[in-house]
């Protein structure tokens, strides 16, 4: 891999990670908005946000592990 290919690879990874984190942040904000609309207290809000975001974060981590070991 030459310098140009390495730069494109790093740029691609940086953009993809920033898009994933932005989408995850928007999802958390939507959960907070929904919890506020329903009138949940702080514990119910945190449970709702955890319930929605934890599977997505787990899927992202599993995807990184699978991609690293090239299992598929």
C-alpha cells in the first residue's frame, strides 16, 4: 500500500466512524425526546436509552471484530 492508498483508507475509516457515532447520537436524542414526551423519570429514561443503544453498539463492535479477523 502506497501513501495515497493509506491516506484514502484512513480517511474512509475516519468518515465511517464519524457517521456511525453521529447516527448513534441522533438515536440517543430520539430516545430522550420520546422519554420526555411520555413523562418518564430519569431511571426509565436511562433504561430506554440503554435498551435501544446497547444492541447497536454490540453489533458495531462485533462487526469490527469480524472484519479484523476476516471471518466472512
